[in-house]
C-alpha cells in the first residue's frame, strides 16, 4: 500500500462497516499469501545469527517475548483475565495502551499489572493511522507521547498498524521500539527487517558509543528494536480464519531452532474466553493457551521469558558495546530489491553448503528475494536429496567426488554434466530461470545451461581455478601437452558461451582475459570470509600463560600442493627454541595426510602434531582466535603462485598473524610489510618466520594491523555488492544505491565501519 493510498484509506476507514473492511482485507491478503510462500510465515534468511551474538542469558536456547496491544474498551476489560492466564503458565508480558484512544487507561489496572511482574507500554497516540502523515506532525505528537511515557513509567513503544519510521522514533524517549517484524507481507507497510533477533538503532550522527558526549541518559543515543516474529493473531484467526495454532507453533519451533526471539503480539480485544459468546471479531483463547503450553512444556528450562524492557536493558548492557554495535544484525538490503522474484539456478560440482564461495553467492541472491535452486553433489549418499537452507533450495545428486586419476575426473564430470543438463532442461520451461550461475570445475559445465539460455536466461561462469594450471599441478602434465592445450580451448569456448565471467583474483583475471575472453567480460569477486561467521575482532596478541602451548594452526585442503609436510618439517626446528610449540591441523582426512602423519618427522614430534579433523566455519573462527599463528605452507607450483588463499583474510579478520607464501597472487593485494612472508616451498624459511612471530609479538602485531586494513577493503560485504551489481546489470536492472527504508537505513549491515 502506497503512502497516498494509506492516507486515503485511513480518512474513509471510519465510514466503512467493519465487515466490509475485513472482506476487502481478506481478498487482498489471500492474493498476497499465494505469492509470499517463500517468505511467510518463515523467511529462512531472517534466521541468521548476528555477528558477535553472545547467546541468550544463562545459556537459554531462545527468547519468548509476549506483547499485547489493547485496541478498545473490550480489550481493557480482558487485560486482567489475560494476565491471569499467563500467570498460570509462569510467563509475563507487556500491555501496550493507546493514550488518547477510545478508552481510559485505569491507574488501578496499570498498577495491578506492574505489581504482578507485567509491563505497561505506549501504543501510538490515537491509533488513527495519521501519526506518520508528516515529519512535523510526528514530532509534535511525539512530545505528547513522551508525556504519557513519563506518567506511566513506560520505556517501550509500538505504533498503530505497525507503521514505522525508525529515524523519527528517536523523537520518543524510549528504550525499545516494537513496531517492526521479520516478515509480514500483510501489513500496510510490509518492509520486514529480515531478522528474528533484536538490533540496535543508533541516533543519526553518533559514533555508536554507549552514551552521548556530556550526558548519561541512555535513551538519547539510540534504542533497541524488537521485531515481532510470530504472525499476528488478527492475521491468523480473523483474516485467514485459521482453526488451529499450527502456524504459530511451526514458526515458534523454527525460531527456537535458530536460537532467535519468538515475539508474539496478542490482542486481548480478539480473545474469546470460556463462557463468552464467540463472534466474527474474536477467536478462542484456547489457541493462545496452546502456544503457551507448547513453549512452557516442550522447552521448559530452555527458553527465556523477559518482559521487553528487561530484554532491552540486557541488550544494551551485554550486546550493545562499541565493538558489537558496529556489526549488529543485518537488515534487508533494499538497494537490490529489484532482484526480488527473479529466479536463478546454481550448478556446482561440489558439496553445498560446505563450499563457502558458492554458498556466499547463493545466499546473497536469496537475501535479495531471488528464488535460488542449487544443484550439487552430496558428501554422504544418506544425506537428504532436497533441503532448504537460508532461503536456498538445495538439490543433491547421488554423486560423490573421488580423487582417483584423470579418467575418474572425466567420468564424474561427465555424469554431473548430463544430470545438470537434464535438470535445467526439465525445469526451465516451468521455472523460467532469469540467471544460471555455473561454478567451475569443469569449465564445460556451462554448456548444461543451453536450454535456459535459449529461453532467455543470462549465464555467469564462475572460474574458481584455471583448469590448465591446476591440472599441470595435480598430474604433472606438460603445459604444452595435448590435454592441457585442449583444456585451454575448452576454457575459451566456455567463457565465450557465458554472458559474464567472474573469478577470484587479479592474477586469474589476467590469465583469462589474455587467453580466453575480453578483459571487460571478467569481474573479480574475491573469496572473502563471511562476516557473519568470521566476526571482526579487535584483539591484542594472544597472551599465553606460563606452560601453555605456542599454537601453530593449519586448516584447509590436505593435499600435497598445500605443503603440510613443510609445516611439520619446520616444527622440528621450531621445537628447538620453543619446546611448547604444537601444530594443530584441521581438515578432511586424505591419503596425503596419512602419509604426513606417518612420516619420520611427525613421528619424532609425538603429540606436538595434532589432527582435529574438519570443523564448521564458526568453529574454525574460534580455533583461529585460540591460536598464536596460522601457516599456509604451500609448495611452489604454477597454481600456488596464482592463488590468493581465503585463509589469509580469515586470520586477519580475527587479528591473528598468518605466515603466507611470497607469491604473485598474494602480492597483488598485500604490500611487502602487510604480511609475514616465507619463500614458497622453503621449510627452513618457514621455521625462521615462525621464530620471528614467537620472539617479536609487538612487531608482528604492527604487521597484523597493516594486513587487517587490506582485509577491510576486501570484506565480503564489499565483494557482495560488486557481485549483486554485476547480476543487476546482467539482467538489465538498475541498482538504486539510495533506496532505503528506515529499518534498512539505521540497522547496520555487515561491514559498515
């Protein structure tokens, strides 16, 4: 509903019969519901854990927050009965009253509520839909709202009809606002904030500190936003005439699984308690009781039920610190709203979501409202063939990757190509894909998108690796051999078929633009770590207690070209001056790893070499923080000279030193003083650099700070925007960098300074 339409509606609303109003709303809502299945009642992308999230108090799994908006005299009359129902289940809530509405707010009722552990808040001023008609009007009425806030000792506010402007709300002396939602396309202003977690809304112009300079009033520097995440009772039971609480329970279980905030808004006006005559404007209170029973019995000791003012206070004191506020929840990025509803298929000869680059790209598209289908391999034949994760629909083929020579590669590539071709051929006429995103290897996988391209889809070929260079490294093939020359031809044909090519760094871009396609066709989107997982740290060097180990960390692919054996050889030397040093290894077990662990050097080191197996990325981030230095002990090859390892950025994001190869693919981005370098393939030099890190922590920290500055320029939030601009341009859509809603404008996105 546009602002103009909304104004007209609220002018004539008093003249419309109630039944007619609901009939019009129901027709409109049914149409919206049919086209909003991907985002309501659950928007998967809203479940992402915020950067730096500390978890709920006392280790609780999720928060269960209850609010009530009292609309009229009937609601006032039911407040006490509703509160007593909640007391039976041991929960407490807030009651929001309209100061200048159609009823008086009895002092006795407010006192009784607060005396029994409930909260009183302010709900709009008149609840007539006119509060946001102009900035001047809002400011004028906000002063009257503030008078009621003070008189009622209230710290929380919610607007009528969930209208909101988060910038204007700073005019109200509030500690929290509850006028938004994660997803609700049925509201007059349906711009969901895209999160089921609370977030901070700083006052414009402040440097996100805890207090304004010269004042100790915490209400002046910003406030906490509490979006509701359970569908409104009026939507479920009055608009859609649902007969059960199934939608509530389904969403509540999902929120609990994500560890978020299940915030409900129940109107006492609409409740029909036992003994009351039912009507078209009420629903059985038993539906709400079912929700209370499910939470209190199923989750018992695992939920936190604060009143909103308590949650807001906890958030300010625990989460909203200068470091945390800069990376608070990511709200919807409205710059790329024009991509909403577009359809994309992703072809990936790898495992999703384990492969981080395809996952970052797919989730970036899903976050913009695109419908994303991923076709990939499986890591386990027993894994689900189809799964939905963070808004991405995953289709897994019963194919697993095996490293058993050139012919096995060719056989597996061929099977995946045929499966991908039929997948896209079968689905494209019905799905009408707008974009196909193909990840190499192999390069020729791009031709599986022939039918979608003929039907008008645009094709992106994402070249993670140059196949000729990688194959010469893996199999030792001569660069002038027929097989390598064939791979170069395939690369040229494949890039020619694609509408756009993206790759991982400048070194690869130079290769592709020199031998395969025009330079303007290639865009660099780097493998930057996801800031949701690798939350930026501001740490000094790790201080080891006496006797604690000096931890050297390796994580990544355990293949020969990555040189783990060089790290083991270096550790033999390191232990001579640092007997407490140990090497911790994270990754999938491979024949090469077994060979290294059984080597004479590793055997002589005993427990100083520790293999921990693979870890999820969030656990890798923690392991990095627990380490003293990371190593990338690559051997020298054509491939490792081109590579810019993502691991460099992962360590720098956590303010930990990383010993990196001195290679062109790295020196394209980092200066000679920005990293601790060693000569490719030289174990003795690697040991010398580990000794430097061990003995010179102050000098090393200065290097880390310089490297961190480079990392900030290449964060995923920056690369993500480049990627989405490329997609927009490819689809003939213009980005709108100034397009914001108040929720998006004042909820910091990942990577903001």
